[in-house]
């Protein structure tokens, strides 16, 4: 049983205290707020070592990295997307599948990639940690990275690197659990639609609530007693602009395609049951077995569904039903 024991993290006592506090705060506060999660991890890393620049990147497709969070020398870096080449950090992480340290090659790999943040300055030290998610078959899948960088050379000793890797593992577990939750949704009928297919309703609802929060902050600031006339005017403009945007977003929803809902609700209950199962790719025999009806009944329902939808192919119906169920 000794072999089952987890090896202790080799960090100093002060660092261990910082990491323990960070773990409890991440578990309690940041599971559903990714921006705050990344921001907090940056702050925690800065308690252990110097962090001048920090970014989070996620791989998409075969050659693209999206950066939802970046920070450089006290300033927020706008989110961005880059195509990565064969010589930068992303390619290095894909090949080696472990943490990249500036000291491995005196920053050659770091500086070969697309620069992030202040382009006028070069980092003197860097640590970039890959993050993985479990794969059903084969090795875990590399899907992202977290990087901390310093403009001062030799900023990151082994203690800082181990601490940062541990923090990245916590982030990895948070994101992996969210993936497992989405996997649970896929077990529902037409389960492929919910986790992956964003609709206009989802985007508009999110934007409406976020704009509302900005308006509320500005409105609260207007009530402060020591706001200057100029600042008061700017805050009023923010409130007015936010109100306009909220109204426009709701009206834009009225222009979205209502066809999938209209077509689905035109079906009888029995036809709806068939239509939902079409999204799982079932053939006629499987539909009959799943619904406990005859093959002829299934064919009758399918003919009626295609006629009501005005489509020629069942695959077209399946795609349309997915859009409706993901609304």
C-alpha cells in the first residue's frame, strides 16, 4: 500500500501555506467564472515569484491558439487568436508534453513564437505549463497552457516552478470537471446539442446580463458624493449606452430564425419522439425497437415528419431538431 501514497509537493513552508489557501478559494469561488479563476491564479503565482506577464491559451483545431486571458506589466491584454508555427512554445509543448522553462534553451523557443503583451520588451525568464484533459482512447489530450513570465532573468527557481505546476493542475481539474458535466448532458436525448452548440439565445442572454452588470456598476458610481462633473457625464453616457444595448439585443432576438421551433411544434407527440431520436442517428429498425412500435409505423411517422418539415432527408430533420433543442 505504500506505493499508493501520493508524493508530497517539494515546496517551502511559506509556499505551501499560500497554495493551500488558494486551493480552498478556487474550490469555493471560481469554478464557473473563468476570468476570475485565471486572474486569481496569476495573483497567487505573484505571491511566490515575480510575475510580469501571464497568459492562458487554448488550442483549437490543428494550428490555432486562442488566448482568453492575458496580463502584462500591470495591464490587461485584450483576448486574441494566433496561428502557431513549428518553433514556438505551443509546438514545443505538443512535442514534449511537459513544462517549458526558459532555462532549457535560454528562451529560444519562447522568443520564436508569437509575442504576447508588450512587444517592445523581451522576457528574461518564463515557465509555461501544459494542461490536459482525459481521452477515451490513448494519452490525455493537450488542450491548453498557462504561462508566467518575468522581465528579470533567473526569476523562477524549482520552488516557483513546482508551485506553478500545482496551480495549473488545479485549473486543469476545474476545467475537466466542467467537461465531465457536459458529458453528462450528452447522455440525454439529442445530447450532442447542448454542450457544444451555441445558439443566438445563449449568446444574447449572456451579453444582456453582462451589459446589465456594467450599467449597474456605473449607476452605483453616479450615486457617489464626490464624483466630478466630467466623470458624472461619462458615467451617465455609460448607463445610457448600456440601456440602449440591452434593448437592442432583445430586439435582435426577434429577428432570429424561429423555424426550428415552429416546425418541431407542428409535429404530433409521436412524431416528436421520432424526430428527437433521429438526432442520435438511429435507423428505422432501431427507432422501432426504441419506441416499441412497428416498422411500418416508424415509416409512416417519418413520411409525415419530412412532409411537415419540407425536407427531403432525415439528416436535415435531425440538424433542424438539434437547433431547436439547443435553444
